[in-house]
């Protein structure tokens, strides 16, 4: 069950990179999730490395343009895709200065096109208020994949503040497509003590959330899973059985 959920999440993320509907990639459901992730990262690298020489020259040219002017050019001329391609090539402090001057709505569009692995140094230094505004915009657009990709590149206090503003169903969907599932237990630990129970309760009321919730439980440490046992009797029968099975199948 866990492997199936992991593959499903990877297919969603791969479909985003390839700009196709996830249903077109359904034939990959039996492929190992780690292999799907490796392939997705290879595709991303290929896209970002295309025209690398031209992008590098543009990044060098950006050094001599005043930051305020560069921010205007970014929004009015470059657009989100080109900005995302260049982000990992510019000087970190300059990239942060430009990001501060961009509208959160535009930054959200850039974030959707960005490979956070290449711009992690910039991401970690963007002011909290800007991050929260961008996260709110991504949540408004229900862009769970982009939110999930950035969790691993932000400081814990920032993640904590951002997740506090996201409702339970949305948080389950974000966790499902989190890039590094090994961080799930850590991220849940940043939430208020009662939030995990609320997440399970939210999933029990909506069958569309069962898979994200079960996947979340599968990646929790034993101590956190144990805290859920007292509430199992209050869950709907079908969901309760699957929660119990998930808790038992993880050593």
C-alpha cells in the first residue's frame, strides 16, 4: 500500500514537470517510486540545463542592472519561466533583493516553475512575510505540488508559520506530494500537538483525502502513530480498518 501511494505521488509531480495530465502516466503506477523520482529529477535537470550558456550570460548581465529596474524587467519582460531558469545562476544576495521587490502573485508563478534544489540559498533568505504571502497565494491556487517541493528548503520556523495558515485538508494534500517523505514526521512535529488528530478527522469525512492521510501515517514515527490509537474507534469503519492496517504494517 505504501509503495502504491508513493508512486501515485511521484506520478503527480512528474506530470507537472512534463505538463501533461497525470492520467496519461498511469502506466507508470507499478514503477518504483524512487526510480520515478530519479527520472523526474533527470527531466528537470535537462529542462533547466537547456540553453545554459545563454542563461548564464543573462545572469551575468543582471549584475550591472539596478535591483529596482531588474525587478520590473523580471515581471514585465522575463516572466515567471525565465526568472525560474535564471534564479539559480544569480548572486544569492542579489536574488534575494530582487525577490523582495516582486509581487507575491508573481513570485508564486515563479515558484511553480522553479527547481528549489538550484535556488535553495535564495529561498532560505527570503523574508518571512514574503514567504507567507507566496504560500497563501499557492494555497489559494491549490498548488499543493509547489508547496510540497519548498517545505524541505525553508527554515523550520518559517514552515511552522506557513502551515499554521493552511487548513487540514490542504495540509494533507501538501504532505502527500512532499519531495522528501523522510521529513514527514519532522514536519508533523512542528505542528500543534492536536493537529495530527485533526488531520485524521478531516480525512475521515472525505474519501478523497483517505490516500493522502494513509500515506502521511505510513511516514510517521512509531511514537506519533501510537497517539492516534485512542481515536480509532470514532472513525468510519472503512477508514478505520485502513488506518489500523497502515499503522500495523509499518515496523
